[in-house]
């Protein structure tokens, strides 16, 4: 049975070429090179999608009511999102369902197929929290597998549930199993793969996060407006591994903040500062885009500061994030574990952070975050392996499943090895590894670039 499942999933593996998605869309779930999924998009995220290189967007639902979470973030109606995508970004945007339509119906798969087949790729498929968009996309693959011998990637019914589980989604509801049966022609009645997340489905309301192990999660840069969601959904600790304003020796260390229509990785302090007018104008992604791309009354076509992601006039300001959680979300304990690139992954650093990590796990659901999720993944995986006695083999395998594989000689793996090796033999490690993670490890190449 296991061998058969491995064969079916191996057909789903794709070879990922290039660095995509980029930093601005770290929150997109990579399903294949052509298709990614997400939850409800803000106006900013629609623009980030364009800037990252997506060629189209499909919304499962028609959101008829906009939501303004604050003065610095809004979730437009579907019509407004379509206007932003088409008129400001020049990117196709399509909607599958009309208000009141059910998404748990085979007609959704048929409608989605008619749209998706015509869209330029790569395509971002979104819904409210990523749950139904991922389920619909996987059923689209299953339907194409059934009717088109030339279609790839081919998947079978079990794959829908197993791939969903790796993203933290539980599709074991009988209505969903019946829909998969109807799409594929297979009778799905047995128990199906579900994620092992003690906090349940509450984390979906902060759908940007990615489950690492049980109630340990990772993410890229959180937004000032998502603190309420993080608090209300049950997270009890935030561990921020981004650099602060200065190093212990006084060196300035602010990281870049993400800015609309501005390239990433150009250096916070280079040539007088990344956020000076000359540097910003020289770093524009599209020098000819309309000023309305930034806002209706903007006098320029690029962003100079990003308060939403705790930015100031220089870059990302860790103290602003710390103050937000300490002042407004006292139920969430805030830890700062700054990590300076690969040089920060040392035994000394881990020894300084280990007690905090164990305390945070004991408190309840914990969210590690950095800018894109990559540094967060290193520490979250190590913390899980250390706390739950999972061992090095699990850490290596899990990093691949999460789309952040590391070379065997990298500083990250050297740290894991020095902390974990020798504590658990290969046989003991196997006791901590379920059949599901073994199967899901075959999906690692799908997710390769999500957090790069």
C-alpha cells in the first residue's frame, strides 16, 4: 500500500526552476510551478502578486463586501480587486462562483476548469483562508487526470487529502470525500490523511502561517493589522528572528522593509539609504506604472514607507513590532531572537535561545517569523526536534517538505547536527516518524522556492 502511494505521489513532483515566488508573496502556497493558493487578498497583496511575477489571479468566491481593517490596510470587494489587477497591474483576474453558490459541488470544478485552462501562468488561486482554493485546485488536477491522458501532474484521490494535510488543511468531512469520489470516480470512504495540529482549525484565520509540527508554526513578516487575528486564533507566543535596529556592538542593522513598486535586496544603507528619493526612483520595478497604483491621490508611483510591516524612514523597525504586541496583544508573549543571516546559526546562539523556545512551546501555539519564513523555519524545526525528541533525520526531511531544504554542509544543518546528532539513534528517530510525513516528503520539490 505504501509503495503504491509513493508511486502515485511521485507523479505529482515537479522540478522547480528559478526563484519564485519572491519575497513579497512568501505567503503563497506552492502547489505546482503553475499554481499557488492563498486566502483573501488585500489590495496590497494583489499588487504584491503582480510584482512577484504572477500572470493571473482566480478567486473562488465573489466577495461583495469590502473590509477596512485599518487606515493602512483594506480588503476590497472582488470587483475592486479585479479593477486593481486588470487596470493597474494589467493582469487577468477571474471569479468562479457567484454569491450564494456552493463550493462543495462538482459544478465548481467544472467552472474552475473552464477558467483555469485559459489563464496565463503562474496563477494564484485564492479564497477566504486558502482552504477551499487548495481543495478546488487539487480536484481540478484530479479531474484533469481522469479525462486527459496527457495532463500532468497526475494525482489520485488519496493525494488530495495528503497534499492538503501538508498545508495544514483537513478535508476529512464526508461531503468533501463524496466530492472527491464524484470527481475521480473512486469510492473514497476510508479514513484519509489529516494534519496533526492540536489547536485545530483556528490558525486558518491567520492563513499566512505554515504548520511546522503540532502547534509550532512559521511565517514571513507579519502585518501590524494581523496582530488581532494572531491573538484571537490562539497563538500564545511570537518569536521574531529578524534583526533589530542595532547589533550589540552598536552597528546599524535594520533590515529592508517591503515597498510597493520597489525592488527587494538593494541594501538598507547603500548609497545614503534605500529609502532616499534617488535610491527609490532608481529601484522602481516599473518606472512607468500609474501613480494610482500606490493610491488614488499619490503624487508618485512608488512607496516610500510601509507602516503596515512596521517600517520607518530607514527600513524594518523591530521596536515598532515589539511595542504593538506588548501594548495591544498582551495575551501573546513576544520574544526577539535576532539572527544575522547564516552566521547567526551557531551553538552559542541556540544556547541563548533554547530556554525561550521551550517556554514558548509550553505556553501553547507559537509562531516563529522573519521576513520570508526561511530563518524562522530553521529555528522552528530545531525547536520542534529538540522539544519533541524528533532527531536530525526528521529535521532534514521536514525542511524539504516545507520548501526550505538546506545543503548538508550548510551552517543551518551544521547547527542541527551539533544539537541533535547522537541524542537519538536512527531506530529511535524512525519511531517519531509517521507514514504520512514519509509520503509527504516526496512533495519537497514542489515547495522548493516558497521561502527563498
